[in-house]
C-alpha cells in the first residue's frame, strides 16, 4: 500500500521560510517522479515544483528562485523549500508521487500572514 504524507506546514510571516517534507512508503521512491501542488480556497490546484527520478527539477516561472524542490532517496522523502514567502503563497500544499500509479498526500496548510 502506497502512502504519501506531507508535513512542515504552518503559520509564517511574510518574508519567512518553510520547508515541507513528503515521506513515502510502499513504493519504489527512487524511480518515482515527485511533484508539489498547492490549492488556495476557491482556486484550482496548481503545480509548484517537480523533480524527476533523475533529479531534474522544474518550476513555474512565477516561483522560480523562491521555491526549491529536492529529494533524498535514502529517506524516501521529497522536500519543498520555500523562501521569501508572500501572503499569496497561502494554500494547502500537496505532494504527488508518480510511480506506476498516481498517489496524493492529504496536504499540509501553509499560511503566510503577519
């Protein structure tokens, strides 16, 4: 049974940083492509970062430079480092694993507010 569990969300002031973690189990993490999405209230779920099994990274132009995705294959974990956070980054952040199938975590809330 594949499990995907995000953590690391919380309340942060504008300009601050957070690092989200996505721990997986029950899958061959090394061969999985990992993606981070976010969804703000009333809006669609948007892709914010992806990292392939070959560690190739990609980001939307609007987020490049502030968000950094990484992975640790020894820990079956993907990370999303978010810097210089803005109120508009407030959303539920979801981790997605693509390995044979498509697997989602439950999401972690990120709130950027003073």
